[in-house]
């Protein structure tokens, strides 16, 4: 099946579905200039051991190392802008097809693009909090303290170390992950997986909750064999092309 036929089939599956959800990974945001983590030759984790720099254990035992080795990467992510793939998913939701997006990405680009129902299951970079008294802070507050060489940044209330609202290695999954899991288990008849290698658990088992799968990814995933459709194309192009085949869903009485 050629690419155009794949796009037509993807649009047809979406039109037939009543519970269409999307799961996105780092491969969607690489087109916004954010490096992914595991691609051979370019992945971040080939250059930096996350357990030694970006884990909750490092944050608690050596917060200066965490902020010196890992925080600049977080701060740079906040400068990224959505790409056509993010906007296409927001359009699919606006047209009445897409019920929600589950994302492994912490970049907040779905929210920036206008998606309304988003489960950011690995957290986001809009805010942070004190590890002691739990007082909330904007992410900009953490950035400003680091730029002023206050490393690690500390709470103005109790002087404990601040941390970003992301799920680090060693953190438990947040409650919204289990909300997403429950929603998919009850309502998802079609899931589109875009830009995820599907190797990071527990998120990687979520596609198994869908009755039908569409996968858009340049590399092989463990779910390819059970998918209705596998599209080997960049996410931005494929999602945009699929959205172009859809028109606003008519309300049924």
C-alpha cells in the first residue's frame, strides 16, 4: 500500500471510530527541534546517563549536580514551538474526532497548539514545587534562580530545594496516568500512536487497551504486527495529511 492509500485508510478508520485517542512520544517533537532520547547515534541517553544526572535520587542527594547537568536541557525545551503534527491533532479534536491525547513528552507543545484534553503523563515544564512544603512555583522562577547562580533553586518559604513538575527516573507515575489508563480501557476503540518507540513502561502497554491501532513512526515498534496500519513517515507530515482528509464531524441527535 502506498503512502496516499495509507493516509486514506487512516482517515477512514478515524471516521468510523467513536473513541479515538492518540499517544505521542519524542518522535513527534523532534520536528520542533527537541532531540529524542533513544535514536541510535543522536539520542540524548547515548551521551548522558540519565540515572547519574536526571533521577530523583540525584536531585535529592546532589541537587547541585542535577541542576548543573540536567536543568539546562529542560529549560531549552520550553523555547520550542509546536509543529504541524501538534496542530493537526488539535484540529482533529476541534473537528470532533479526537477525544484526547496521552503524551510522554514534557514539552507542553500539545497545550501550546490548542489541544484541550491532554494527559501529560511524564509531567510538564510550566511549573515546579518545593520538595519540602510543596509550595507551587512557575517554571520561570526556577530558571531565574539558576540564571542568578542560585544553584540549586530554593523555596522562598522554607528554603528546601525546588524541582520541576516532571516525572524523573525513580518517581512514581502521577495519578493522571491512571485516569488516562482507565479512560482508554473503557472508551478507546482506535488509538493512533505517533512518534513513540513504545519501549518505556508503563506507558508502552497502553496501546494494548485499544481495539484498533494506527502507528506513525520511522522505526519499528513492538506493536507493529498487531496494528491495522503502520505509516513510516515523519509525524508532522502524516498527521497533517490525515487531518486534511477529515471534515468537521456532524452532531448526531
